[in-house]
C-alpha cells in the first residue's frame, strides 16, 4: 500500500468589515453569523494556516517539505508558494499596488532594520515576497484595474469640469505627474476639488440613475459608506475616474501583476495569489497610505484590460487559467454525473467543491466524500481521480512546475 497523500482540508474565514453576510456561510454550509465574512483562506500562510490531518498545513510542509511540496517547488520557493481564497466583496476594497519580488525583499529588510514592528499600522512590508494575483469571477464582478489608456483618460480630464486643471499636468508629465499631484494634494484641497463632483454623483447614485460602468456610481458608493461623507472626501475618488472599471462575468479571469493599481468593487470570486501580505494602499481606506512608497511601486502606464477565458484541457473537463506568475495556477474542473477526472499532482494541490458533490479517490483506494464548500489537499505526486453523482464544479490551485 502506498503512503497517504490526500487529506481533507479545513480553511479559515476572515471577518473583514467589507465582506458580505451570506455568501461564504452559505458556501460552507454554516449558519448565518452576525459579522461579515469577507474571505475564506486555504493554504499554509502563517497567520491563518489550514487544518489538515490533525495538524496545520504550514507545520506539515515544514516537517516534510519534499514529500508535501515536491523537490522542485521546495527548492524554488522554500514553502507552499500560493494562497487560495474565496472572496465576497460587499463594500469596495482599498486601492492597492503590490511590489515586485526584488522590491519586496528590499522593503522588508529596510523596515526590519528601521525597527518597525510587523503589526505596526505604518508597516508596508509584512514579508519579503511579491503578490501577483489572479481572480476568477463567481458572480458578475466589478473592479478597478490599471490606468485608463491615454485617449480615454484625456477624455475624462476634458469632460469632468472639476478635473480640467489636471489636463495640462497630464499632457506635460504623464501618468506619474497626474497621480503624484492628486496623491500629494492636501486634504482641504481634495475636499474643495471633489465636492461639486460628489454633490452631483451622490443624489444620482441614491436615485439609482447610474450604471456600474460609470465612475459616478462608485463615487456615490464611497460617500454612502463613509460616515464623514462630503466633509472628508476620499482621494481614491480620483482613481475611480483615472482607472479602468472592469466588469467580469462568471468563469472569466483577470490577472494583476506587480505594480498594477487595482481595487475590488463588488461581487464574489476565487482568488489565487502568491503567499504574501504586501499591500501598498492608495485610497478608499482608513488604513495607512505611504504615498512615496506607493509612487515608487506603481507602474505609470496605460493598461488595456485583458479578460482571460482559460485553456480547456482533459477532454473538456478542466479550464486552466495560465498567467505569467511562476507561483501558482488556478483551474476549474466541471464534471457531469458519471464523468471521471484523473490526474497525478506535480505539486501540492488544493481543491474546493464550489457546486454539487464529488468523490475523490487516491492511489491507495481511499475515497473522500466532498460536499459543496468542502476541500482537500494532495501532496506532491499523488495519483487520484474525481467523480460526481449529480455533477460538480471544483476550483483547484497548483504550481506550474516545469
Ligand atoms: Zn491586490
């Protein structure tokens, strides 16, 4: 009999204030709770490792790294390189940028040397890793993603009267100069510039007259959510007008590379990211904003948003969403009743049943019954197959081992 390489995995719910009340509890088959549930984490991140086989995944990796991860992943990454999440975005998240690997290493070392505590509110770098992210929409999903292409941004500066003074700045100094001006603007001036715009947007938002592709809609929502409202306007409103507003349909994906400013606005998704917590914020948040650090790591260039529809493999049973990130790959397995998915893992894999039911059977013949919301982890080089009685949709995280 071969050794056991397939285990149930129990993730951890994060109750951040921006989360929704229903989606994650309903997915996990848990009773409604009084606090919002924002994220469900599956992985080995030290702050919330998943429970596996009476231990936690980070401990299991440390005890037997090559057996759990495979030699290649262990040598290259020194741990499980990814973190898999389900997100329920009820209120918009902060505008953010993630550093490159090289910059994260430098920033982490610098803040350590400066003696800034890891949990300090002015700490930017929680670890020395980059944090590219890919998301697959589970509902209609809205996000901000990168700067508008030049002609579109010019059009915004020409047509929104409050922004007309920024047009010559953009023409002369480009994306960097424009963003620097609004990010360094004193708060009283932000209030003065944005107030008339906010006074137009908010009533139209409240009267339900705006579409979600209109930046005025999200401006209205910022004001609705901020108790200080019109008296202390969030400079993130500039970004809502300067960035691409993307609508992503269920099953479609978006990749956020280092340096691309972004913010999730609304909806549910599966998110797979490098195992890191490094976030530089640029608004729509009461949290610490370090403007010089943000300006240093933002890519000041036009972004033409790309929707990824993935590549179909395994005779149509699996869609793989490839990205440039070496740390992770996410895929979606769809089985009708009676169909069989067979695979041998090339790295540690985590799978979550999003819909229906499934039975996953390892090489040793042991079968694990999985209901909606349940998940498993496979170690490196685990042969297994999955079948379903009534059909299922499963999301899988792995590492693109070459
Ligand atoms: Zn992000």
